[in-house]
């Protein structure tokens, strides 16, 4: 999660996505987008569900609160976290044995889109 904090301080944080669900849960994805302001950095956290009857749920949170949500869902609901910055993409995956790995690739986003 240190890379997320570094990208925020540099103004390069674009988006964080949790994917690769475990089983077929109702919760399909969690997305975090930045809300940059002069006062305090906040994020828009969106829960996306599989069922059409259930609408997405959005919350405005602090970075610490949003990272607590990510941590609580990792290994219980999701097996991967994708961090998109304007400098690089970072993917953290957990395999079935609970072992994590990190990989980096070229950036998907060239600019930061605020929520």
C-alpha cells in the first residue's frame, strides 16, 4: 500500500481496482478514484455488484479508511489489487496458497481523472 501513498503525494494516483473474486459473490469489484482538494486528499470508493437490481454503492473516504476496506477484502473476497498511476501500473496478486506477488507494467492512464 506504500506505492498508493507515494503516487498520491506525487499527484500520479489514477485508480485502484480490486478484481478476481473468490467464487461467485454478489460483490463484483471495488474501485477507488482520487478526489484531490486543497484541504485533504479523499477518495471515492465504489462497490460494484453483479446483480442488476443492486445499484453501485459509493462512499467518500479518507485514504486510510479506503485502504482498510481494501485490506479487509483481500484474500476473503478478491485475489488481486490493481493500482493505476500515470507513471506505471502495479498489480498485487495472491495465489490459492496465500502467497502474494507484485508486477509492474506501463501506465494505462496518461492523466489523472478525479471522481
